[in-house]
């Protein structure tokens, strides 16, 4: 009986190996050779799943993005709007080991997408997805009559998005310079300044 | 008569070559070999100036940081405070080719510093320098009686800093998604929400 290999499952195992290599040694060391070694595969076998390094990277970035979405779907959305929104926004900031690894991978990939046209569409997709979340948050605040009058939805979406990504980057780059409590306070304060 | 080589000048030439390689091909291609080639030097000659790749990277990051400081020193600080501050903040956002290249190099280096302990101190230094600018801005607004009452200086410093770095990152990564005019509006609006 031939050995049955679950193609999709095997790709996920490779993606997890890629994440470990990026986390440990940085994106420059995340070569096909090193990822294959980490996944206990030959370079030839790995090429069976991903014909190029860019393809492997794109799959891994998508894998991380899906993991974030699944976690958000499992969240509890009961409670005061500002607390619920704050908790949702904190899912995009590396405040624990799991989200930290995800954000490092995202940052490494997005940086690489700058010079790799193959990764650009996925990088745009992830950008748009997160922008949609920000836009949805501002819209819900407005619709529920919680915001100050004359609020500019587009501007507040872009401002919130930049704030969240900036906080995320500061925590990734300089984890000892800004604490989880400070992030909490900043987000809560920002939401309060938008509201009555 | 022996050939006189200005050691410091030569290091700057190498840094400029490194910037061009990073800009064109990304940080992974910014190897000692490729940078030497770009600078028309042999790998051996380049090692005369920088004994390791990390040393070369650190020098280049410092070179970029000094260039930003020099440009800010030449700025005109006359005019209404919010306009002056907005123009100062815009120096840290890649709105033209010069600042764009600087920010790409900064992002590439900061990302690399995550896995290169040699680059970490310089990455911290650049972080602290920019945080000092943000803190100075908030302090001046408060001292000049422009801000709303009960403003929290530390929190507003961190919030402004995250906003500016987030905007910078969005412009680097997705230049067609957010315009220079939008950045202008967001910064001006943010400053206005801090003020009376």
C-alpha cells in the first residue's frame, strides 16, 4: 500500500519550520536549505511542495494570517464596547509569545515583500484585511452613537491603524521599552478621545 | 609619495554603496561581497574598513541617523507651533525619495537587529533619540499652554511616537495606499486633538 501523504498538512509542517527558523535566526537565514533541515526534509522533497522560496514564504504568511483570524473568531465579544474593542485591537500587538512570533514573521515577510514582487499581492491583502478591521471598529463606534460629533471615519481609520501598527512594531523591536500595561492605557485613551 | 586614503571618507562611500544595495535588492542581498562590488572594492579591501558585516551595518545605520539629524538642524522653525511641529514630524515619514531610502534602511537594520546582538545597542539608541524628539514636542506644547488640561506627557509621547512610526511603516510598505496629503491631515488632526 503506498504511503499516503497529506499534501496540505505537509505544507503546514514546512510553514511551522519556517516560522521557527525566522524566529530564531532572522529572515536572511530562512533559506530553502535551512527550512528543509528544520522540517527534517531533503531540499528535493521540500521543492515538491513549494517550487520557489517565494511560494514557501507566501504560504507561511497566509498560514500566520489565518491563525490570527481563527483566534479572533473564538474571542468573547461581551462587555462594554471600549473594552471589547480594546481586547480586539490587542490581538494585533505582540503581547504574548504566540502573537510575538506571528508579528515577527509578518514583519519579516512584509519587509521582504518590498523587494519580492511575488509576495507583494499577499502583503497588500494582509494590509487591507487589517485596515478593514480598523474601519469596522470606527464604523461601529459611530453607528452606536458613541463618538464625538463630526468624526471623519476615513481619517480615524488610518490614524487608529497607524497607531496599532506602530505600537506593535515598538513592542517587537524594543520589548523592554514599552510594557503591556502601557499599551493597554494608550489604546484605551485613544478610544476615549474618539468618544463622547 | 604614498597614496593618502581618507579612512572615514572611504567608510562613508561603503555605507552609501550598502544603502543602494539594500534599496535595490533588500537586506538579504546586502552581503559583504555585494556591497564591496557596488563600492568597486575587493572583499579584502572592504574588510580593511569593516572587519564584520555587523560593523558595516552599524556604521551605515549611524550614517543614516546622522544625515536625518543634520537635515533637521537646517530646518526653519518659524511659524504657528502646530505647523512647525507637523513639519518636524514629517521628517520621520518617507514622503520623498531621500527620506524613503533612509527609512527603508532603518527598517531593514532594525529588523536585522532583532537577531544580531551587535546591532541591538544602536537600534536602541536610534529608538531613544526619536522618542526624545516626541517627548520634547509634547513638553513644548504643554509648556506653551497649548494643550488640553490633565494631559499625560508620557502617554502622549508614546502615542505620538507609535502613530508616527506606524504611518512611516505604512508609507514604506504600501506607498499607493496612503498619500502624503492624508499623512499631513492625520498628523495635524492628531496635534489638534491634543490642543485646546
